């Protein structure tokens, strides 16, 4: 196949648009959409500091490189990368190393924050204490708390995460299936800041996972290509398969799910979002109840350990 725009050999067939693109036009196709998302999601005023949640995997690594491309011409906008060490011995060290090397190559400050610092437990220990639970149900709240704390300590105005189009469509469907309207209303990207919480932005929100992977390959962006050993126990995998099947049958479904959510989001926020968060009674982090979700889970683990 040849590129529709210049006649050079095509490297990608974009099924949802029907376009065949060569390397140059594919890279530009991704970069334009990411720039549009960044402009739409955040006002890069002088002095803005962006914390990037950098796991070392393909999505966060591509997001880091593209944000660096966007802000590097400006000296009044800063990036700092944060890697959360969940404490998964068979998985996380490689990601930390990849993140550290990428930041060194780009000249970006890199920080690491560990679950053992924030909640006092590593994920390998959590799984041993509660083997019947889905590990992500613990790791998600722990990781969100750690990333928010690290961003605040770094003086960041916003936090950029590497969620791609597939991730976003999956999250929407998961929360609809659970009838979790509160969490659905809180999905990023966030357009307002709440006390103690850094708004999340998602530069890759409109980029499918396969396009992120191809972009990394074509640009030679190094990343840690490994899967969390606990990932196969996560519910997200089931919804990922559903989204993939829908997209295969009707290209453009992922974009339609996200577009529908965006249109409903103002009504969801007006109806389901409660007031401003209050300090957690245990750790002081923002919470919607007396304790934040991370501390509730720590208490649950403490009871299991004492049993």
C-alpha cells in the first residue's frame, strides 16, 4: 500500500478513517492530535509545571517525549517525571530503569515514590495478605495517592498520565457497567483544580494503543516492554476485549464512546459530583469520606495481617 498523501510506502492503515499513511505522515498525524489535546486540556501559562506519571512503559514514555517536544521551545514551562514504585519485584525495577534513562536523555527531572513510603506496604506483600482480591483494586488507589503526593511535592500544576484511547473507552464502559456514576463523573481530563488535588491531563486520549506502539517504534523511543504479573486478574482486561471486539466490528467505536461521554460529562458532574474533598482523617490526603480510599484499604490489610 502507498501513502494517500504522498505516494510513499505506507506503514499504517488507519481503519477508522480509511487512510494509508507513510512514516512521516503517520508521525505527524499522531503529533497533531496530541498537540490539540494538550492545548484543549491545559493552559500552558508562564511558570506552568507539569508532572508526568512515567511508568517506563510505551504509553507514558511516548507521552513524555511528545510533551517534551511541545514544551521544550519554552523556558517558562517545566516538566518533572514521577515513577511510582508499587513494589512488584518481578516487574517494576525494569520500568524504573527505563524511565530514568529516558529522562536522562531528555534532560527531565526524575523522581521515584514508593508504595512503602506512602502506605507502608509493597504490592507483593499486599497480594500475599489478600490473595483472593484483585490486586488492581488496591494498587489503583495507592498509585493515585502516591502520584498526587509526588506532584504536590514537586510543585506541579497538573499531572499528565499516559492513558490512551483504548484505556479511556474501557474506563467509561467499566464505570457504566458498575453504575458508578460518581467515579464516571470524576474521570479525567480535569478542567478545574480541587484543594490538594492536581488536575489530570491525558495527552494520548485520542490515540489508539496500537498507534502509540507504532509511534514508539518509528521514533525509536525506548520503553519497558513488560506486563505486570497481576494484570491478568484485573477486570480491565475483560472490558479491553469487549472494546476491541466492538472496534473490530465497527471501526470508530472507541472514539464514539469517548465522544458520547464528553457530551454527557457536564450533566454527570452537575448531578453526581459532591463538594470539595476534605483531609483524610489518617493521612491528610484529599478524601470524599472520613478516610481516603487508600487508607480504608490499608486498614483492611492491617486487619487481615492481624487475623
